[in-house]
C-alpha cells in the first residue's frame, strides 16, 4: 500500500472513530455545550493523529498491521468476543462520562484536576509510542504474525514488564474522565484492569505455545503490568 493511500485511510479511520465517540459522549451529556467533553475529544484526536503519522514515518508496517480489521485470519476466537465486549463497554463508558459530568452534574472537578487528566493522557500516548518503537509486532489482535516473522520483544519497556502496552493504555481510563470532569468515569478503571489482565494471560498462553523464546522471556521478566504489583 502506498504512503498516500495509507495516510488517507488513516485519517478516514480516525475521523470516523472521533465521530462515533463524540456522538456517544455528547449524547450522554445531552448537549454540545460542554468544554470538558470537547477538550477530551480534541486531545484524543490530536494525540491519535500525531502518533499515527509518527508511526507512518518510523514503522509503516506496524501502522498497516494496526489499521487492519479487528477480526482477522489466525486470530484467537475468544479474542474476537473480547474485542466486541470491550468495544461495547468503551461506548458505555463514554456515555457514563457524559451523563455524570454534564447531564446530571454529579461530579465537579477543578481545572487542576482536569489538567492532571490531560497530562495522564499525554503520558499514556508517549508510553505507547515507546512500545511501538520497541516492538514492531504490537498488533491490536491476539494472533501470531508468522507472515511478518514475529520475534520476542525484550528491550525498552519490555525489559521491565511483559505487557507495557496494556499498562500505558490503562492511563487513558484514568486521564480521560478526569479531563472531561467525571469522577464516576473512574469506576471503570478496576473493571478495565481486570478485563485487560484476563486478556494478557490468554495472550501469554498463545505466545508460550507458538512463539519461540517467549516462555524463557516470561520466566526472566516476572511482572506483567507494573513492577512489584502484578
């Protein structure tokens, strides 16, 4: 695929994603007059565009892999169900943030709290960029990328934890509701951590069985998400 076509598809994908997210978020809020909601959508969109264009420059093969459909040949069947459940749950979470922060006004955060949320989102994307730079096989689906000659990633953040992508992604579930002004949105964080943890364990089973060298790596790197925690 040419770089121009990849950029076009990338921008279309991001715009469609933002339209759906905004529809659910502001639908929950019941109004478009919500600065916190616009701040969240704007920062999320900006970070998505910046990291995607950066990835296009440094690792176009990984970007192409991540832009493929969420259901693919070779993907574990249970992962297809997981992604469907997570997708529905994510939209429900956005609606909850809108209901809490704007429609009902249950939460009230000072600007400093919202600034912390924005900082956590930026930190999350910087961490994810580190993962991308280290691991060219960071696919969004659970499958062995034999056609790309997948190997074990063990440097960068992978020298500290086995699943740094998941760890950095969890920061979004903390930062986004804070930026939007919703404390109730934080109630999803434990559920997201458990769900992603279950997926990580399933992914490890696949990698130990199918990817040479992963079992030895897992024995060497004890922690999955955070050193000293889990």
